[in-house]
C-alpha cells in the first residue's frame, strides 16, 4: 500500500512541476502495476484525477488511460506480470507517451523528455515487477 501512496504522490508532483514537456514516466507504469496485481479501479481513477489536475484535457486523458488499461488487461490475460514482461511494457508505454504528445510529432518532439520518460519507464516497470514478485514470495 505504501508503494501505491508514494506513486500517487509522485504523479501529483510530476504534474505540478512547471515543465515544457509531459512526464508520463510514473503514471503508465503505475497503471500497469495496478492492473498486473488485479487491484481496484479506484487507484486508476485517482491516478487519472491527479494526472489531469493541471490540464484542461480531462476527457482525452481518461480515454487514453482507459485504452491503456484495457490493453494492459488484455496483455496480462496472455503474459505473466514479471520482469520478463518489461520487454512488452516499455514499447507499450512509449507508444502511449507518443499518443499523448501527438501534436509535437508534427512540429518537433522534445527528445530530452522522451529520453527521461523512456528511462523512467524502464526503472519503474522494473521496480514494480520486483515489488509484485517480492509480495508473492512473502505470501507463500
């Protein structure tokens, strides 16, 4: 539960920073973690609210997060949520990040924020999968 609370705080802080780009490096791995552990949709709803606080695109963000959650749910019907699944999750995260910044693709995408997001996708997906497997070992 502490991982969930810390992640929600990081989502809020990431969206409160006055930056020129969008940081999705926390919210996408967090949604994957929630769906991978079969938790409540309440946390996804809360993450959407915290992610959309500083924007005026509530419905677009809800649509993207719902689509991302649905694709993760379908993925986890066939793939186990473990460290090997990072190779599936990071390209999915990158694709949805590019969907969020689709207007920047025509002008010029900010490479600095893309690299920051890719690194955070790797790190947080690895961290969340290790927490999931550690919890499974503790329960056994």
